[in-house]
């Protein structure tokens, strides 16, 4: 049962017969609903004809009266947005009258033409259509998945993107997607080095993450979240897509109990070279990771705030917000230098499934010195019907849908294009600025610990060099390796300690957002380990990580974990490269980590020196160009900390010339693919 408005109750009997589909209801539906409610789009049924709409008349009356449909979250009266899907009260009353009186069709001569959609594209025929080369299998159950898919654009000249439309084949498991251009080829190398039988390569942080915060401003092309309606940027504003670049699609999947296969199709819409470049400002910084989000069970009004002062005159183009299921309210205000406060976005009833991007009706001028204030409110109580936990439990910052994060994001263009660098630099500094340590514990998540050589998350091994990314991990200024009085690498550097089951790890360097350490050999024989970071007298939460006996990985020159390996040629001085390749038959020294326990047993922090250096307990072999190479030495690198693994091998005399594949095998474990050695 549902209630009608006062207007219907008072006047419905007298006027209901005058409200017909063709004259009154069709224009409302076609202009506000059909864009999503047509075949091939996100809505569960079409609303493209009288029969379609009449069959759902009662539900439409209920949903529109409650303002649940059409989905439009910003509060009215503060800022005008383009293409607002907001019905007037008069339109809502007309729908109720029509539904209450039998949903009459009316005079066919007054029927408007139904909207036309090109092959399901809301914005019309794209200028370029890109498609994942193969489907990605999402399992029915398991943890959330972050996957990066590289799609070559094959563009021969630079293009400028005014809009992007995404079509998902498995919308129910796609949490969100981010779009990037990559002209460096790094993403393609990482995809080629991944060999897990699925398209793409794993990782939340490969292009846009805590691992590489500054990359949030490099090559970003926007994104898609549930409920997004594609739209064109204003005239004169577009995003660059360089010639010969790859389109990188980074998708977050959330298994929902049924196996699915996702094969995304992307439509790109181009425009002329823009006169004004666009960049993004974000508060709080980096989706709240530096805000130490930690929401107690039962908390009904947990708040996260951030502020940023704009360093140049800008015009705001649009705004959006992001949070997960506990989000309740999101608000972004701009306080002008005059003291005037403008509300740019206010969502009082957050809905995870309707995270739209809102373009302003007109550009919003914000002078230099304007302060942006973002505030997100979370409800972790049983009264929040979206709460994924029953009963509620403590929720912290994290990447999964059942964790939390949150930011408000404002797209702006500078009035003076020479200020674009100032804006981007200030944004980067804001993203990197650590929150003061008082009362704020260190923060990192499981995928924030990566292999120091391959740069990929996964199991740790005894003696493996790892890098942790997070917030408030150590001092603001980078502090390098320290040697203690016992001649070993210190386990407390700059106040930072990394504990594996309570055992401190040797620290190679530390800073607020990044720490490199060597996994203690004491994890040998275990299936898992609890990791905790200490910064002064503040402790992070423990994070559980799997342990493997061995997982070799080779360092790369560019530190990406792919491409040219870190190798010294036979003279012991020349770094192997395309310009200085190693002759066939010569001996090279390869640098790696993850060889596992050694004989004699590994000693945490020991500097390897003298004879009888520790060697892996498992056999070591090497393939160059797929051919076995003669191993002359495999063990701890002389003069380096235990955990840096050196392998001296002779290049096969029949190896191919050029950059050829390189693999290290320790027992049955194999180093990452995509690593090469230069041979002549």
C-alpha cells in the first residue's frame, strides 16, 4: 500500500481522467527515466513505450513519491547542476493521479516520439570504441579484486576526450572503475609480466594508489561508479589522450555469490584541443587514508574532514563524492576570501549504488585563497540498513567494499593556464602531507606491503626485501639505513619498527608514507604472520599476511618489477643495459630477493662478508632466453644485508641477441615474468 499526495486526495477524482500517458506522463518518463531504462543499460526493465510504463505504473508512483527515483542525490537549493534528474512536485503528482486512475493511454496523436539510443550508447555513437581483449572471470566468493586491464588505443595522433561511457557486462560485481592513459608502456610491461591465466594484472595501487600518490594527477581520465550518468565536459575543456598511448582500465570487483565474467566496453568521445587544462582537487586527501578512518561498532555519526586552500584563481567544472556502505552524508563547501560560503555539494542520504559525477550548470568561479572543506559522515549502527555487518563491527580504512574510505573531489580549470603546474604541485603536496602524529596511529593495509623487487603484493618469505606503503609510518623526512653497534642493520630507524609476530625487521629506509624492510628469518616454517608498524609510541593495527617458504623475484633497473633486470656485467662495474649488453658466454651478476631460508641459517640484519656466505637451501637454476645458464654462484650478495640474493651465471653461447627473457628458479618457485637481460 502507498500514500498519495494531498493534491491527489483533494482533486484526484475530478481531474484524474485528464491525465494521460501520451499527453502528460510520456514526456516525464522519456526525459528523466529512459536514458537508463532501455535495453542494454543498467536499469532492470525498459521504459520506452506505453506498455512498458503502464506495466510498472504502481511502482513508478511509489518510487517517484519517495524521491528514490529518478536517482538524484544532491540537496536542492544550493548549486545548479547540468542534466538534473529531479522531478518537480507537479510531475510527481501527475504520475500518482495517472497510476491511481488506471494508467490511461490517451490520444495517440499527442504521443511524443520515444528517445532514440545508438546501440545502447547514452551519448550517441562514440568516436572510438575500446573493448577488453578477453573476459575476466570473477569468482562467486572471496575477497575483493583489483585488476588493471591494458587496452591499446592505436591512435596515430593526440586526441582530447570530452566524455567516456562505460558498458559493463557484469555490473553487479563491479564496484568501480578508474580510467587512465599510459604513454610510457609501463602498464603494458606489467600486464605482460603477469602469468596467472587471466587478462590484466593485479593491484589496487599500480597506477592510482597509496603506492604512487602523485600519479593520481598523471594521465587520469575519470572513472565510473554505480549510478554514473555519462556526460560531456563543457565546451573548451577536455582531457588529453596522447598518440600511441594505452587506455588503462582499473576495476574493483566485489564477488556477490555468483560467478561472473566481465568484458568492459568503453566509448570515447573526442573534441578539439582544449584551451584550458583540467585538474582535480581532493579533500580529505587520498580517499581518507591519511585520516585514520576507524569507525567503532554502533557509532551513528562518525566524521572525517579535510581542508585545502586553492593556490590560484580557478573555475570549478564539476564535483563528486566517494564512500562505501557506511556513508550517510557528504558535504563540500568553498569559503571565499571574502568570507562567503558556497555549498558545492551536499548529499544528505548517501547511497553507495548511486555515486554520480555532477557537472555544474555554469562554471563556478573560485578565487585564489578559497578554502575547500570536505566532511563525510558515517553510520555504523544497526539502524543503517546498508551496513554490511550484522551485528555492526569496527570498520577501518580499506580497499574492500566492506571497509571504508571517503573523499570529495572537485574538477577545476585555472583561469590562467600558467597556474596549472602550481595547482598540481599543491595538490600533490596536500596528498603527501602526513597527518600530525598526535593521537594518530600508523596505518597500512595488506596490499600496501609489496615485494621490493617485483612490486607486487603477496606472500612474504624469510629474508625477503619488502616495501610498506601507508600513512604515519615514520618520520616526515626520509631516513636511510643505519648500522648498529653489533654491525647489523638497525631494526629501529627514525622511531620506526616493523614487527613480524613481534620480531623486529631490519629497516633499509623509512619515511611517513613508505618503509623498506627485510622479513625476519624467524617466519620460516610458518603459514602466516602478523605484521605491525610502530612509530614512536604509536602502534598500527596488525595485518595478517601469508608466508611462503620461497618466492624469488628479480630487481629491475626502473624499480617497476619489469623490464631490464638489475645486473652487473662481467667486469663487475658496468650495469647491463641495451647500451651496454653482455656478450654471449660472459658471466653476469643478477640481483634478487626471496630465496628463502639459507645454509648456514639466515641472520637478521647481517652484512654478508668473508667466505662461506649463506646459500639457499633449495637448488637454484637460471634460464636465459629459455635456455639453461651455468650457475657459478648463488647466495648472499657480498657486502650487502642478508636478504639481497646474488646469482652469477654464464650467458648461454646460443642465446638470442637483444633484450631476452630471464628467470631464476629456486626449488619449484619461479621469479616474475617480464624481466630481461641485454645480450650481444
